C-alpha cells in the first residue's frame, strides 16, 4: 500500500515543527505543501517525513525537518532576500527557501546530487532557484552578496570566505559542533563586522569541507 504523503506532511508539521517552537507561518506553509518525498530515492520515499536525517549519498544527508525549519526561522528570511543555500544536496532546502525568499542560489559540491536537485526542483516549480556546483566552503562569489546564507549540515569552523559574501545586515545560520554538542548560531554582518550569537542545541550530520585544520604543537 502506498504512503499517504499529504497526511505524512501534515503530521510532520504538527508533530515535528509546531512542537519544537517553529511558529513562522510561511515556513509551516512551505514545508506543509512541498513534496519532500521527491527529494529522496524512490525506495526511501516512505521514510521522507521521519524526524531524522536521511541518507541521500555517501556521507550526505537530507536534514531532519525540525532543525531545518528552526534554522530558517532563525535567519528571519524576507520575501525580498537573496539566499545562498550551502550544501543543498537534492534540493529540498532550496525548494523551501524558494517559497520564502526572492531568489536562491543552491550550492552543491557533488555533481550527481546537483543533477538530482535540478530535476526535483523543476518538478516542484521552484523557478527562482539556481543550482551551481563548487566547493562548499568557498561559497559562490559570482552571486554575492547575499542577504542570507544557510549551511545544510554541522560544521567545525566557519570560513571567512562565506561571511565575506554577506550583504550589510545579512545573516548566516549554521550549526557548529559535532553530535549532541552542536549549537545553532546566527551571524550578522554589521558594516563589515561579523558578530554571532547562540540560539539552540542541534545534532546534525557533518557537512563535508568544514573540518577544523589540526594545529601543530611544538
């Protein structure tokens, strides 16, 4: 028997998002309408609405719905914003962002995932998203500056190359730290000065390319 994806979406919104203090109406509407199952392999589609990270490629995951929604809420995205989605994977996060912002640049380092993202995004009508490929830690300078930058996985260090691509008053949201030690933070560019604040605990799978370089001791 096939899954009732509309019912599963409603359960996700009511049971995973609203119960974790996601109150932004635009985010709830976007995630309640988008067909998340289109962004995972066909055999995994019945699992698309579970409250866990879903494997989409070796070492890459589709972020759990609740922390994704909380990060987007933290970013305070306006309908006029230009957003850089770093590590878009198969494009689900970019599809959500497409309903919140004016335009989205979806950056992906894996060519195969980028291709899957383009296909899924076209099927969901996300015409204001451009999928680009390149190193995640370098961002996408050609499309800068951005009002918002979202990192789709946990990182150990935040590269200056990304914060340098923020517009004045721009925000960057990311989860820093591994496992249960992860902390969601929002960074603000104020006249070239980058300041950050802690927001909530979050355990995400790591985003490749943001590992801290080991320091040598003498």
